[in-house]
C-alpha cells in the first residue's frame, strides 16, 4: 500500500472557516491524506485564511514565509504542496502568487470541492516550485452537491453550514465580496446532514451561516423555509439535544424565529446577535439597517419568548466619524443588554469597502483606548454573570476529561466551560449540575450527592 500522505490545515477566522477546513479534510481523505499537527512533515499544507481585518490577512504572508523554508528542503519523493484557501485567496487571488511564487494553489471558499482536480493538475505541472493554480470564481454549481458526506469531528458537538454569503453590505465589511451573494442550502440537504451527524454521535449542532437567520431554504415543493421552521424540524430528530445558530443579523430576526425560542426547548438560551455599535449615527453609517431602539426591541421580544436568554455580540470601535458621544452610546447599550460574551475590534479599513474612504477616520490611539474601556466593561459583565450562576443548576454537556485527575470538562447552555469531578463514563452525557464556583472564563460544578463533607 502507498504511504499515507500527510495533510496540515491551518485555519484562521470564523467558524465557517473551521467548518470548511473539516470539509476539505473529508475531500482529501479518499485521496490517501491523513492529518498531521504541523507543517514540518506535511505533504500538503492548506492555509484557510480570513480577510476580515488587516491583521488577519497579513498573518497569512508571514506564515507563507515560514512554509517556504520548509518546502525548500523537500525533494520529489517528499514533496510539499502549499495551498492558500478561504477569503484572502478569494480577495487577493493572483496577488498571492505574485508575493509568494512558491504557492501551488490559490482557491476561494466556493471551490474546494475541486481539490482532487487541482491536485492532479499540480502533479502534472510537477517541478516543485509554485504551480500557480488559481480557482476563485463563484461557480454555477453548488459545491455542497460535490462534497462527500461529512465525517463528524470527534466529540459531541458539530457544525452544519446551512447558509453562505451576505447581501447586507455593511460599509466596513469584506464578506459580501469574498463570500458572495446569500445562498441557502435546500432543506432536504440540511436535514440529511443533521441526521448523519446525530447518527455519528453529535448531541449538539450549531447551524452556521454568515447571515444564518436570513436562511430561506428550498423545501423541494416550491416553497421556502425560514430558520425558525428549520429549527422546529431539526428538533424532531431523536438524539439531537441542543441546537444553536450563528451568526445572526438583527434586522432579519423575524417573529417565527422569536417564537421558536419560546417553543423549542433544544434551542439553547444563548444567542450571538452582533450590534457592532450603540449610536444611531454610527449604525446608519455602517448601513446596519436598524437603530439602537429597534435592536433593543428585538432583544425584549426574544427575552419575552425565552426569559433565560443571554446575548453575545461583536463590536467595532473607531468606525469613521465615531466621536466620544457615539462611543458612550455603545457602552450604554452594553450595560442595557448585559452581553455575557463579545468579540470586539478596532475598526480596520478594508480595501474596496465604502467605509475605507469615508472622512473622519479615527486616530488609532483613540480607538485603542476606547477598545480597552469597552473590553473592561465586557469582562466585568461576564464576571458578574458567571458569579450569578453560583447556586444555580444547569444541564451540562460533558465533553472530555479535564487537566486535573478525575475532572471532566463540559459546556453550559451559555457556552461557559464547566469543570466537575465526575467519572469518565459520564462523557457524552448531559447532566444537571449545580454550579459551585465561578471564574471570569469558566465555572466549577458538583455532581449531585458529591458535595464536600
Ligand atoms: N474592521 C473591524 N472589525 C470588523 N469586523 C468586520 N469587518 C471589520 C472591519 N473592517 C468585525 C465585525 C463582525 C466580525 C466578524 O468582525 O464586528 O461582526
Ligand atoms: Fe459583514 Fe454585515 Fe454581512 Fe455581517 S451582515 S457579513 S458584518 S456585511
């Protein structure tokens, strides 16, 4: 038998990229590839890249520099193919081959089902230098029709991509350009993949999409399903205990989705609903399609449907034109909603987006200061939320052994890591556990009947 070839995929950016990387593994496994932990012994290295902020993009070129040195030492019997995938590949295409001519292939998020064909081409081209294979079209065909059945990653939680692309054109964002127009996978495909994941042992599925609540999947009967409808149907799958979805767009939260939060117990009471900023002026300049008041009203409706719901968000500080007052409005909305988790960033001007050429770009030092203030507030709220969990009982999905002997680590409904002393045979179960301690980033729990004497 031929020696297995080794594959190393380095993933940057969002959960959609994490999903895409595991699907690339699924495509390459039948060609004899096994995954490895680093580039040193890899025969194929894929950088699955993120273009959302300048820092994320630039990381790719420094990583490529390191790979070049490893590749130089290889020969024909132990070749190394270097590929750049994902959103930097989509956005920069040929520029990558120009800056890093030793790269063999560059392909966007809609092309990775063609990996076998690209590899065959690379081998025909064969001289060990860069082979210049470029695939960054948005093909007519649906890549999902060409991908093999997914192999669920180890563990009890799985991602399922149901929607891709974005038509919202927030003025700072590259996603509509790198991921293309909104597209929803047909209902039947989503349900089939979900059933397979559950059969393979998934207890929790996170539905993924750049704009997941804009989902409008073809139902095969001339109609379309919303996300709310899809969630209700998924909840019927025996053995699927937890459903999550991310990332949502506030202006697309409809009544059907809100009522799913009331009716579907499997839908976790934790929602990532990025608001980005709290000032109406800034929200308008960002083209977010909602005001702060409208956002707060959506939250009120969601909480009326599911009173134990908690929220997380993304924030951008230092958007062009943001003044101290605007920033205060952002702090204020954070206090009002009490976001228990958040990703926050200094605005990064992205080439080709409308905001990049707006007047009144904010001084970097000012933006960094604002970021510090905002992050401190978020940490305080998160710490307080965790402390308030003490004494409560939550269902915890026990996922793996912990670092300490006899300890297991699980996840609460709110995604908090939870440590508990418990026997290993509880791994893969959801148990109601009492929370007994809190840290800024995790909780400690106790199995019933095991309290210290
Ligand atoms: N600068 C800073 N942050 C950005 N994001 C998107 N584009 C930019 C940008 N140009 C943030 C948003 C988004 C998250 C994924 O990344 O907060 O929700
Ligand atoms: Fe980017 Fe806005 Fe689309 Fe989100 S909704 S992906 S921030 S354009």
